[in-house]
C-alpha cells in the first residue's frame, strides 16, 4: 500500500516489531501499511464511528489481514486491554481531542512505550500535556501535502523540562534538526499571528492589550527562528 506523505511520516515514527493501536483509524491505512511492511507484529484499528470502522474492515478484508489486525468500535483507548499494545497512534484529530483521549486512557497508557501523535491543530496543547504528564518528546517530523503542513510528534515515558512555552508552539526538535519544512511551518504561523495581531489592534475589549503584547512577542520569536533557518520573514 502506498501512503500519502502525512501517513508515511506517521508510520515512520513507529518502531520495528511494535504492537500498535491506531485509534480513530478511519480507513485503516496506517495499520495495514505497518503490518504489510512487517513493521508491526499485530495491530488494533479502532474508531468511535461505525461508518469509518466499516471502511477499515473492508480495507483489511481486501488485503486479507483479518488475522493480524483486530477492529474495534469504541471511544479512545477504552477498546484496548492493559498491556495489549506498546504503541498508540492518534492521528488526524484535533489536539484537544488527542489530549482528552490520552487523559482518559491512563490505564492503557501504563504499558505503552511510544505515542505517535499527529494533531491537526492545537499542537501546543498536546506538547504541553505530554511534558506535564510524564512523557518526553523524542522525535518530531513534518509532512507536506499541497499547501498543508502536518506535525508529527513521538513521545515516550520519561521526564523532560520545557521552561519556554514557545517550544510547545514549535517543537524544539524541529528547530534542532533544522527540518527542511520548518520554514513553511513558520511562515504559516507568522501569517496566523499577523492576522490575530491585526484583529487585536482594532479591538477595545479589556485584556486585548495583554493578548496583543503576547502575540507580538510570539511573532518576534518566530521571526528569530526564521532567521536561524537562514530565511527572511515577511
Ligand atoms: C479525520 S479521521 C483520521 C483518520 C486517520 N487516523 C488518519 O490520520 O488519516 C478521524 C477519525 O477519528 C475518529 N474519532 C473521533 N473521535 C474519536 C474517539 N474519541 N475515539 C476513537 N475514534 C475517534 C473519527 O470517527 C474519524 O474516523
């Protein structure tokens, strides 16, 4: 099975020989790829909605992988037994939903060695939750599809201190590894902050001045990283 750049980057974060749960699997492309390439020994593909799960079952049936991929209907990590998997993938969902699923799934997470997360938004909420809840961010990647840039985060149990909240917005590892797609991500964030700043400049509500200052500071930090990447900002 050929995967899109986003799904390839997610699969790339999974370690050889893993027992994987893909929560919110939809089409089951990730577990199918992981099993077909022998990266995973076994997989559970789950979804909260019957429509996507039926799609997943059909793809798994067509690839004759029913013996190696279990499908389950249910909410978040509720469908996983303690100790059943060592890797949990949560991809293509909002950052707050990913955080809430992790928060509610402590029983399962006790035996899990690796989280592979791809939040569609609110990535800072996910990074912050991880480092404040006994995880270390061990790898980060970016994938581009058309105009979109996706952020993929791998974490494992451990301690990590991130004192500077800017690194919740932009993963420190992305900066350290000078990821080739980082300038694209920074540009997108700069545009987002510029439009927030423009909006706040016209507002008169209490607290606006503080938010405006906050966003100006964040914009300055982004511009600094952009310069570090050898790029001019707009
Ligand atoms: C946009 S799809 C992403 C599919 C796939 N993971 C990917 O990255 O391409 C999000 C899927 O998450 C499922 N989902 C949403 N909330 C969920 C929850 N609490 N537990 C399990 N699945 C959930 C949805 O039904 C949907 O199929």
